[in-house]
C-alpha cells in the first residue's frame, strides 16, 4: 500500500512540476521563432508606441543630385 502511495506522490509531483514549468514558460512573454516566423511576445499590445517621422519621398536624392552633376560635368568636358 505504501509503495502505491509513493508512486502516486511521485507522479503527482512530476505532473505538478511540469505544469508549473509550462505556466512559467508561457507567462514570461519572450519572442519565439516557429517555422521561420518570429512571433511577438504576448505583451506587445502594452508596448510603447514608437514614432518614426516621415522621411523624404525619394530616398536617393543625394545620389540623383550627384549623377546629375556628373552628367553636367561630362557635357561641359565634351564641348
């Protein structure tokens, strides 16, 4: 009888420990990567909103200006 009670005690302890570990793992709010997808933490709705001001519409304005200046320079040199 005592052996059966001891086995039940170990089984209940193991199940309780596993349930506690699962509860702890799900309540921490870590990011997780599943099948190549990075999923957000459960607390992402409470995060602070970050504001990024709008930048220039044309991202390569300096490069376009440099190319235009180079073409103008080339035309001046050909004459």
